[in-house]
């Protein structure tokens, strides 16, 4: 099974944190976690879900912004010009200085879109953008639920395996005590005593390894749940609690992918490309807008004597309104060479996306069928392992009685004890395999 770089880094970080977290966890009461509780906390605290919710909020503002484009716009303008040197006018061979001191104006401009096809298509695109954001958030929740579920099952498998190994160690210890007792009584060979001790000692590294695996699995679950690393977890339950969910598949189950998050996102992308194509087409359509304008202007003159009449004019300021103007503005595109090229590009992108969707659907069908096959195989393994565990325990009881009465040999007893441990581990693993395959199937089919 391939592990992504992100998961490798997470596992590496978890391994480094284990020694530091062990001491901190002893100071806090453990947080009891069931499967439902783990999923509930993850869906409310995980950074992945929080980011997805923030994206929905961002797209909602984008959608509102597009709708606001239908509202009129009102702009105010103001201008003041001061003459640092007098303006001059050439008349009859003479340069005459004009008395103008400054010019000023104030204005209001109103614009109202009436017929703007591109604006309506942009609004429709923002609607699809919102659908995409919601679908991505749903996909994040489905993925997170799947990751948390499998992490929870991995912890149960590690905890139940730890219990099985401890029971196996107890059997080996009991065998060791019997062999030692018989050796000291002179009715058993030294080989029996040493062999029993070796078998008991060989189990210790496995137990320590599983202990470390439980710690790592819990830390990984904390990462998924968004829980502080210092909070100790008490994961409740056993794999056998889910044994009733292990059921055979009757007939050939139909695969329904209509709710698959990846396919839904591809479908929305296809709609977005269609709207983008229509939006590009609107670049060749006329637009109509209403407008209004009002300007109030003024000018200031310095004191001056007319060179023609000799009459003196004192400094003055004059203000006047230019009136309110309203009208319609029609814009008709005539020739845009790049428009056809962009339309062809969008057509090619739509064809590429269709091919991509068909390919993705085929892959998902294979993955779903594989998950169903794994579930069916795990059902058979559970039945076989459960039967084997019962027989192994019976065989051990017989071997223990034979060895106790001096009929059996130590190797027979050791093999029987090892068979009990292996059959129990196989039973736990088979249940875990079924639950993991079921979780993957639910993710592929978009179940929440």
C-alpha cells in the first residue's frame, strides 16, 4: 500500500512527539472516544472542515458582489484649477492677459446597467462557484469521516491485538511454570524448561511494539480530530462489537456513484465551462446602460482693465449649474478577433473534462468493486478465523491436559498455545479488514 508524503510526515512527527506526550497525558483525565464521538469532534474541530466552511463564506460574498453589479452606481467628482501665471490670448497681433484666476467644478454621475448579458452570466457562474464550494466541503467531510473511522478501527485492532498477545503471554508463562515445575521434579527434560522460557521471552518484543503502535495510532487520531496533542485518549470498544455488521453480500451488488464527491465536482466544472462559453459569447452582444450627470461649475477673475474699452472690472467669482443630463448608452461590439479563439479554447477544455470524468468514473467503479470483493473475502475470513479460534482453544486444552499427565510433549503444547494466539489475531484482523473495506466503499459511493 502506497503512503502519501503528507501521511509519512505526520507519522514521523507523531513518532517524535510520543516521548514528550506520554508524561503530559498522565496529568489529565482521559477523553473517552467512541466512533460516533470521534467523528463528531472531527467534524467540528478539524482545521480541514473549518477551512472548507471559510471557503463557503468567501464564495458567498463573491456571489453577493456579482448581484450588486445590477444596482446603479453613483460617483461624485470635484476639480479646482489655480492659474499660477495668467492665461493669454492672441488677438490682432497683441497678446492679451486674461483675468481668470481659477476654475472649479463639482459633479455627480449616475450609471445604471439595463441590458448587460455578460453580467447575468457572471451571476450564474457565481451560483455554480457556490455549488462547488459546498460540494468541496461535503467531500472534505466524507474524507475526514473515512480517515477518522479507519484510524479508530486501527486503534481497536491494536488494542485487541495487545490483549490477545497478553493472553498469549499468560499461556506461555503458564507453560513455563509447568515445565519448570516438572523439570525441578525430575520428570521433564531441561529442554522443556528452556524452550518454554524462550517462547515466553519472544512474545515480549511484540507486546512492546503493539504498545508503541497504540500510542502512534492515538496521536494520529488526535491530528485528524483537531484535538490538542497533550489530551489523553481512552478509545472505548472492541472489534467484536462490530461483528454484527460483518454480513455476506447477496448476489452482485449494484454500484451507485451518483453521490461520489469527485464526480459531482467534475459535473459542476462541466457546468462552469458551459457558462464560461456562454459568457464569452456575450462579448459579441450589445449592452445598454442608462446614465445621468449633473455639474456645478465656477470661475474666479482677477481685477482687470479692458484693453478695448478701458473699463475697470473688479475681482469676481461666478457659479453656474450646467443642468441635469440623462440618457441611454448603447455599445455594440463589431469586431473582436480574439473572441473566436477563446471560444475554441473553452470547447477543447470541455472535451478534456468529459474524457477526465469518464476515466474517473471507470476508476471509481474498479475501486468500489475492489472494496466489495474485499468485504466478501473478509466475511469468509471472519467465519473461518472464528471457527479456527474455537478449535485452537479446544486443541490447547487437550494439549495442556496431555502434558500435565505426562502423555504430551512441550512442543505440542507450545504449538497449541501459538495456534490460539494466531487464530485470535487472525479473527481480529479479519473483522478490521471488513470494516476498513466497508468504510472505503462508503467513501467511494459518497455516503455520509
